[in-house]
C-alpha cells in the first residue's frame, strides 16, 4: 500500500467533513477583509501634535533605560509649523517647527497637593490649571521665567534622562523626598544647552519616529519655559502614523484606535489577528476535525481492510498522523501566504519571517494531534479525543501564563528570594518538562515584530522579549511528540483487532 494513498485518504476525510473547506472559505473572507484596509498617512502637523502627548514618559541613561520613571508635569506645545520639503509620503518630507516645553515648580505643586488634601473637594489656587481642549488657561503663576534648577520639573526630568540607570533610580527617590536633596541640587545644576537639546532630540526621535536634522534651543535662562527650533529629516515610512480605513475607505477607525505607526498596524494584523486569534481558532477546529481520523480508522471493517495490506502497523499509524498534519499545513499556508502577499502589496512592508508562522503553527498543532492520536488508539472514542485534547491545550495555556507571571515577578530585586521553594521548583520543573507551545508563540511574535522600527518595538515592550532557547523549545516538544506517538504505535501493534 503506497504511503501517499494513506495521506490522500486523510485529506479526503477532512474534505468530506466539509470543515476544512469551511475553514478555507473563512480564511479567504478574512484575507478579503485585510485586503480592503486602506492605510492613510496622517497630515504632518497632526502627526506631530499627536505624539507630543507621549513626551511625559522619561527614560534614564539618555533614553536607553528599559523602564520610565514616574512622570512629572510638563507642558509641550507645537508652534510655527512649516513644510520645508513636500513628499508623496509625508514620512519622506522635511519640516520645521518650534517646540515649547514649560516645566512646573515642584515646591508649588507639593503645596497645592497638600492644600487640596487638607480641604477635600476644594481646588487650590496654586494647583495646576486643568487644560481645556478649546482654551488653555495661563499658568504664569506656576511657570516663572526663572527658578531654582532643582525646583523645575523640566530640569529634573532632563537630569534623569542625562544620568545612567542606577543614578536615575536614586534621583527618582530624591524627587519624591525619599533621599538627600543635595544630590538633586548637584545633578540639576549641571544642566546645559547641549543636555536640553539632546533631551528634546531624543524625545522627538523616539516618540515621533522622526529623524532630527537640527534641534537648537533659543537663548535664555536654563529654567522656566524653553523653546527649541527643530528641523526634521526624511524618516522611515513604517513609523509614520496612519489611519486605518476598512472596506476601501468606507469609514475611518481613527475615532476608535487613533493614528498608529504603519509598522505597528502590520504587526498587529500579522501577530495578533493571524498568529494569535486566527491560530487559536484554527488549532481548535483542527483538533475537532482530526479527532475523527484515528477512531474511524480503527472501526470494525475499516481496520481489518487496512491491516490486510502489505504495510506495518507502525507505518500505517504514522502516515495517518502525517495526513492529519496536512490539514493544518494547508489551512495555515493559505492564510499566511495570502496575508503576506496582500499586506505587502497594500503597505509595501514585506517581512519574509512572517512566513515562518506556517511551520510554527503546524508544529504547535503536531503536539496536540500527537496527544489526540494516542487517546484515539487507546480509547477509539471521538468524544474522548476532542475533550481531553482541548483540556490539555487549555491546561498548557494556563501553565504557560502562570510561568510568564513568575518570570516577570522574579526579575524584581529581592522577589526571587521571597518566593517559596516549592513555587520556584514547580514553575521551573513544569516549564522544563512540558511542551513549549508558549515559547513557539514568543518566537513567532519576535520574528513578526521586525515589521516595526526599533523605537516602536521599544514602546510596545518587545525590546525586552527575547527568543527562548530554540533547542529547548523544539527539543522538548519533539520529545513529547515522539513519546505520545511511541505509546500509540506500541498500543496499535499489540492490540488484537
């Protein structure tokens, strides 16, 4: 009996069940929806104003620290916007504008907060005025033209930015009156034109994803309101904010999700929509469809006919298993290749690593289908195959989620020492011996994230996401597949049908 005949028979079973056909139709509809998305670049001035609101996040070590410090109030406003060089893609244009940064007096803010706490519900006259979208109240009483450097929030955050990560942690304690104020005075009085200009330059390049050709501070005191003349250079189109409009521009999603960098939008579609939700649905239906294969093969009459053929029982079962994997391979190939082509044509972003989702998704399904095969051989029950395999998939997800929390918590100083020994042993042991389905997802997420610029990866927290051990991820999972198929083959060869 030719092996291809067994593989063909497995595919025929999937087609006969109509579920593979239905899943492919749903995949084509999803691809049609993705293909209908229009990506409209934001107008330059609106794109710049949108990103100014993110400037409050301050990372130490000249923007290289992983975690920002607690924000301090600073007002950033855009003035005198001018287009120097127009381009069909706004990301390739050149622009000039004035960025005004106004800090607050830290001591007056503390007094305002103290007075507000003494009189609940009362608004202190020294408290920062609430910003009205239509009209902004003057803050001259809070923002004098000159003040002590250690009492200006703009100087403070620039000083944090200008220190290394360890000093930033100490400086944060100083700001909140948890340390020696003399340290703050020493650092804050080291402010200079160059520090402030580099601070603003990093803000624009990181939060706006724009390359800065010129950033010059206007002459004046180093405290109080500061004005910077900025000239941008052509930037990466992947980082430019875009509006997503489904159904070929029939309506806009700007009111729901706002403007987002094009690379982030593509990453969300490829990783969250297809590699996330779509993959989960595909694996669930794959478990249901393939759960019929082994029990149907072992039915009286079918198994007698197959065993009469000149092929070993082990080969017969393994070819049947490979036939089931072809279900997921076909479905994932149609979806991923179609999405890659459509997104590439519509956005100009071609990430060939996205195609690795096909073998990764098929390999993830291979783990669950090996379990389903073992259950089918031992019980010959379709219901048992579906329920036990689905239960195992949920259990692996819960365990992986718990381990991710454990990994995150143990990074905090002193937390690992406070954890019970049994908890650490259980978390590490379960991760070591169980199939690494979550690690496979982390690997594909990291690969797909290359549609974004490095700044966008950092803002979305993907810069701290590292590749798990490839050898461990694939090796442990392969060991589980081999063990479950080994038990299945042993049972199949020993069972008298």
